[in-house]
């Protein structure tokens, strides 16, 4: 087996629970079997530290799977996925749609698996994890009784790892009706297309926050849902008894999905706009219209530390205008999905936006991803979503 020998003291982060070793932390490679392979890792004294996935061509040269001297095979994968599934079933036994495996946080670095009843969507960020794709599919088919497995490996992060971009159906049983179906999440029906949907097919990380919004809505509330995607927040607002709902997204496909999802649930269609949200809110800012609730759930404004300043400027401008568009005592739900933006930086932005708007934001809930997206405290990289629920006075 390929052996990775670390430089002196470079094992400290690994021993603390982090799962990555960077290429500059490696002293040498011995008995190399391939550029991408399963490897054993040792400290500089020769002490065995565990096994994982080695990639000669990646900055993240090693991804840790286990600290034990054990085979990385189908049995290993079944054990990992069963443990991850048991946590979800314990936390929410009523849910049949959830993220089954959340990468590093479930000790399967680089692997994402979303479960939609008996259908599964897979995403891998590492060339090393691709080596285990066959065993992963076998476990899902034989142990989790999957009728459909879709590969959604078109994320640009794969390019950084030297892995090719691809997507398609890996497995479909005779019982499967294809990648288009309806799923029930917390009592709301969604039309899902695993092949055409973004990321793994659907954004599951906001499910708990969407449901919580439902409890905050008062009968007849007016709601503005910016960057609405498939309408998750709008649908939950409708379920809570909202009156006028405006849903805005730059994607025509998303707006079409919003209308379809409202129709599936028998709700009155919201006012929808396929538009740039910054342009749309600028137009609203010049009008007398005001709202009881505004949801701001944008895509990541920054993919690196270098672009943090312009990202913070965009967040400030967006939130300042949203605060001005709220009626006194209205609610603002504002989110950031970039781990490069710290909680402190985001909270300082909220303060600046409030001062600029001449309003006082009162925080009553700070939240993160849904229950099925656990985080490893040892790995800050696994924490990305920040949600602030504010009353704006």
C-alpha cells in the first residue's frame, strides 16, 4: 500500500480531528501504487495514523477515512453510511427526504449523498472518492434498497482535484420512474428533477429554516422572497397563511418551478419575477411598497478570501435596502452560505446595514443548516450557512 510520511509535527491537525493533509505537509511518499489511491499515513517518526485517499495532483493530497488499520471496502462504506443514516432517523424519524452523507462531517470526506425516499443523488468532490463509487452504489442498492442513483459530479471543485466533470444515471431499477418526481418535505410537495436541478438536485440545507418561517407568519402577512430558487421559503410562507407573496430569482427555470410547486400544493400563485434581485430591490426601493417579512437567501458572494471585501459591500447594500422596505417591527431572514464570511463579519455587516437604514435590527434567532447537515467543530470548512432571524424596529 502507498505510504504517506508527514513532515515533523504536521500530524497535529489530523490528530485533532481534521481530515485533510495538504501537499506541503508531506515529507515523502513510499511504495506509491498510483497517483490516486488508498494510502496509509504515518507521522515523521513512523507511527501509523490511519488510512485514506491520496491524490498526487491535488493541493488536498490526503483525505482521512479512518484511524484504524482496516480495509476501505464495501463493509467499511456500509458502516459509515449506516451510522450517518441512524443519526438522521433518530433526529427526524418522520422525514424520508434528507442528506444521508454530508462529507467530512460524516467521516466520508468529499462525498455528498442526498436521499429522496428510495432515490439517491451523489456528488463527489475528490478523485479519490471516485475510486469507491462502485462500492458506494452497491451499498445503496443492496442495503438501502435504492431504485435510482444519480451522479451529479459537475461541480467546479472537482476540477481542482483533477477529477472530470460528469453527471448521469448510475443505476435505475425496473421500479424507478426516472429522475423527475414529487417529494414531500415537512408537509409541502416539491417537484424535483435530479438531473436538471442545481447542486445535488435540490437545496436541502434550508429545510429547517423554511419550516421555522412558517411558524412566524401571521395571517395576511406580505412576504418578499429574494433569490427564491424553487420557492421553499415562499411555499412555507403560504402554508403559514401569508397574503401577498413576491418571489424573485434571476433563473427562469426556478420561477417555472415556483409556479409548479405552488400548483402542486393548491396554493394561490405568488407574484413572480425572473430578474436580478439587486435590480429588483432597487426598483422597490423607489416605490411606496412595504413588507411584513423579507427573506434574503443569496448564492455565495465569495469563493475565496480575496473577494471578501466586495462580498461584504454587496451584503450591506442588500440588507440595508431590505430593512428600509420592512414595515416597523417586520421580520428579516438573512443568510450567507460562504464559510469565508465569519459570523463576526456578518453581524458587523447587519449593524452597518441597520445604521445606514436608520433602523434597529433585533436578533431573535441565529441558525445554521438543517439537521441532516452536521458540522465538525474540528473542521471550520464544514460550516458555511449562517442564518439571522431579525425583527427590524
